[in-house]
């Protein structure tokens, strides 16, 4: 088997078994990058020289018994809103074009302690605001399955890198589906953990009550292993939880007997592409063949999910992005007259259109006279949505949903109609509003040969159930093809 076709766990087993060396894994990744990156543009920054030096250190560490974990020696990509000490962290925004942090995220420390190798920073929607990776200030990323299409967003660079073989795995962040939707578009697997499971220290905030770092990989087993590396309490993060962490060894089950899966009827309404519907229904059928009970039920708060999410997320974004003013760090306008003019010109020139739209919306709903009418109502709606999910989990082990109502659109299509792009988040944002865990995994292909993904959503701290269920489904579905080999319609 070619190195690029191995999963991360297979790669590490071969390294620790002395069948290949760590530098071979790094060379495999950079070979794919040299071959594909001009078309894909998954990365904003690459650390080739550092990666080879780190490979030598990790090789010695493995031989000396320092690195013994299941991901030792595995190269990994990191979304560019996660800080690495001494490396540029731009959030794909002109306002942070030359920002180099003097500290790094807790998750980066944990990757290094596990013996993993940082390959580079991946492209994203500016400040994670977008669903296509087209709002980046540094160019768009293309979908490896068809480079005329978007990879999804905002973690589109991370998911495209894994799908193209330019990384064995990657870190993304998920505020309203930003790991799960691009994972679906790119035919890879992504997990959004329960809020507070993974430290947000060193993650540049979009919406602090919704953001969560999570893994992207080729399959559930890889993602579960990476989640174990990055999860855990961090005293530097006030939202970090002390909790029982996801357990290893949950990916070997053969059936789902005794499990109950619920599907909200409202998720099957008009607006879903026929190819997505076909794959989703085929996935439900496979789950039933594996012994699970699948049942449709009504989720009456579905119509309030999108407005509640965008009001809350934009309100938090407008507050979080106040700090980018040209005074402390980042870009500053070259010409201005006085402090307020510097603020105005710096933010006007530094932020992109989508970020400005969300700052304006957030500032509006938080302003005097509109706070009660919009923001307070959105918080009440959030509580009702959470209550309905809690009631559903009293009956069902897992809730099933498509990852998106359509497959990856063509480049340039989504930004013409922002409202349609926002409505495309209908299946993902409730997970963040309710602090739930979810996993997105490939189910098949539409008639255009583009991947179709679907979600498994669990109750708070329900990662173990999700990982086991997803792995059983994957085992029955069979190995999902790579972007190079192409796919066929279900």
C-alpha cells in the first residue's frame, strides 16, 4: 500500500514497527503537496524544513520509548485560527496578515507531546465566517474531488488537505458546522466534540460560546485517536471541563442491535437535493440492517435554529473582533488622521466583506433598543432548542441528520446569495447551540460524483456512543475511496 493511502493509525503502526521511518511519512505528505497544492490551495503556510527536523527528533523519541502513542510520527495540518508559537496565525484575514503569536494553543502542546509533526497552517474562511473557504483574504481552496467546486467551510483547507492526501489528519474548528460540513463535501470524517472537551486556549475566537476545536481524518478510528490526544481539562481555559474522556477501542463493533436512532421529520423537508436524500435514506437502511431501530419524529424548533444561531454568533463575533483595531497587533492603515480615523480605516481595509456583514449584524442586535427584541429572544429560542434535544435523547441514543442539504456547490455560486448559504447550515448549527457532540462521515456520492456526508448527533458527553456507531456503519459501508480514485453514485 502507498504511504499516502494509509490511515494515520496504519502509518504510525508501521513507523513504530520499524517498517518505515518518520521522515518517509513527512516526504509522502510533501510529495502530495508538490503534486496537488497549486490546484487545491489547502495551505496558507508550510513548515517543510521544520517538519524534517522534527521527524528526526520524533524518530529518536520513538526508538527511546518517549513517544509510544498510536499517532506518534504522524504528520498533521492545523487550521490557521489555532496559534503556534513563532508561526504566522492569520485567520485568513488581511488584518492579521503578519501576526506571529508568542504563545501557542494547548492543543498544539498536546500534539507535540504525542509525537506528531506539524506540516503547516490550512486555509479557511476569514475568521471562520463562511461555509465555502471563499471568504479567505489569501485565495480560495478547491475541492479535491472536483476543483471547480468548493471544499466547504470554514475548515475547508483542513478537510481538503486530508482528502487530497496532503495531510494524514488535521485540526479544524466548529462554530456552526465548520468541521462537519466541509468533511461531508470532501469525503472525510470530522468530529465536533461536546463543548468544553477540547481546550480553546490559543484558538482565535469567532463566537466564544459556540467554538470548539475538533479532529478531521480519513475515518472514525483516526478521528477518535486524535480526539483522545487533544481532549482534556485545561486550567488556562475557563470553559474547559473535567470529564471522563472518550475511550479507546470503540471501533471494532459489528452491529447496532438495541440502539435507537431518531430522524427529525423537518430535516426531510423541501430544499434537500435528491442526491443527498438518496444517500441519506440508503444510510438509514444500512443502519437498520445492522440491527438499529430508526424512527422519524418531529423537532418543532427547527425553524428557529438558523435565526437564533446567526443572531448569537454575530453578536459574539462583533464583541470578539473589537480587539482588532490597529493598536495592539496586526494590520494598521498607512494613512489616517487621529485615533478614530485609524480605527475606521484599519478595520475597513483589514476586514473582508463577510466579516464586516457579521460585525454589523452583531452590533445591531446588541444595540440599545434592539437587544431585547433580537438577542434576548435568540437566547430564549436557544434554551427551547436545547430542551427539545434533551427530550429527544430521552428516547433516542443518536439523532441522524444530513450534513448539508446539498453537495459542494461550484466556486463563486454561494457568495452570490449569502442567505441561501446561511440556510445551508440548517442541519449543523443546532449542535453548537446545544453544546452537543456530532460526527460527520461519508455515506456515498451524488450523480456528479461528489461526496455526500451525514451526521450522527449525540447527547452531551456522548462521544463514545457516536464513535462506536459511526465505526460500525463504516465497517459495513466499506472503505471510502480517495479523491484520486473517484466515486460512483449510490
